[in-house]
């Protein structure tokens, strides 16, 4: 990122690219080390999903943490959770198909229909493209898991262990409810 001249001062900040994508060739040409470290992912093989060693995992084509930001800005914690001071983990999944499109949205673990509705609303706001998972040199369908870690400020997380899941924390502050007579 280069910041240009502002009011007579020049500020230059150089940072490493998160990813570089060639839209003509439809492939990633540079990937951050965090992504390169992922060598196994859940992919569709023989009509079912299984964890396999992959050449490359699916990658959202956006800036670092853009996916988390989109979901965070569009998911609303249901008031019932806040009223009762609950800590909740909800898990959603979707498929990134071999063409890089999102499909097959599912709720894997939930607390309520209201949470489900809010999760689907947030996931449907993801409008960017994906680079699909690559297995044996070929693009394949893969399954991406997102954990919604909802808890009051200061509460301990009990996040389920799902390899390569995207974990998004949602913290809220306690609310005191009074009943007026």
C-alpha cells in the first residue's frame, strides 16, 4: 500500500500483498504464508466430503480479513442471547465449487431459528469471488466452515476444533433488564 502526498507531506507505507490473483489465467500467483501453510482441506471426492492433502485451499479473493469483516458487519446477535447472557457457538458451512462460486449453504450447529436467519443473511452478503481448492492439479469443490463465537465480553470461548474453520468472534456487553410496575 502506498499513501500519496497529503498537505505537503509524503507518507509511504509498504506492506506485503495478501494475495495476487491473475484474472486472465484464473490462478493465484502469490499467496500469504498463512494460506500456504494449509496443506489439507475438506474437498468433495467420490460424491462426499473428505479431508485430503491439497495443492491449494480455497481462497477468498479479497483483502486480508475481508470475509470476516463482511460477516461481522452483517450478522446481528439476537436480543434473546444478550438478555440471557448466553455464550453460543453456531457453525455454518458452504461449498466453494470448482468454478469458485459459493453454494450449498448449511447450518451445522445452531441455537435458534433467529440465529440461523441472521447467519444466512450475513453469508449472502459475501459477493466476492473465490479461487477454488486445487487437488492433484485440478480445481475441486471444497467445504468451508465458519464458526460464530458469540459470547459476553470477558467470557471464555469454547470453540469446537474444526480444521481450517474461519472463526469469527462476536462479543457483547451485559445488559441489565428491569421490569417496571
